[in-house]
C-alpha cells in the first residue's frame, strides 16, 4: 500500500517518468492508495465521510485537490492548473465511490491493469490535454 499522507512524495513520484504516461501513473497510484475492494485503505474512509461531513469534505479537498492534484498540475506548468486538478479529482472520487462504496460489480471484479487502462486517458486529458 502507498503512503496516503505524504502528498509531496506522491507528486514527486508521479512526475517521474514520461509526461505522456502521467494519467496511467496517477490511476495506478490511486488504486494502490485506496487499496483492495475487500481491504480498502484510509483514503476511502475519508471519501465516504466527505459525503456527509463538511469537516471530512474539507479534509478531502485539502488533501486531494490542494496538496496533491493542484501541486501536480502546477508542477506541470499547464494552464488552468486548479481546474485540471478539480476535474481529475472528480474522476477519481467518482470512480472510488462507484467501485468501493456502491460496489458496481464490473468495477469491483475488473483487474487493476484494466482499470488503469480505462482511467488513464481521461486523467491524462485533464492533466495535460488541450483546453477545449
């Protein structure tokens, strides 16, 4: 399992490697952090709580949006870094809720590599793609 509460290490690790594969690294990182469906990590608890607790929602925003994804997009030197971070966060949180909370069977039973392959292009577009 990946360390959840060290966003600076996460950003540095995500930035290592080809820029064109950043979406793939981010998808894999999040799957590792959230953990297995039967044994999820602490990030899932925060995401679950965010739906009903403003304090948990603020913590999720602080960690995911500000400390990790916004730092990541600012490090890339792209336009609209905060919007890109928010869009990536929406994709990842929505996926986490569908797979780990709602337990959409096709997402629960899919292999990690398969999920990364599906998530990566959307994340990549949000992080480095041209502005529509």
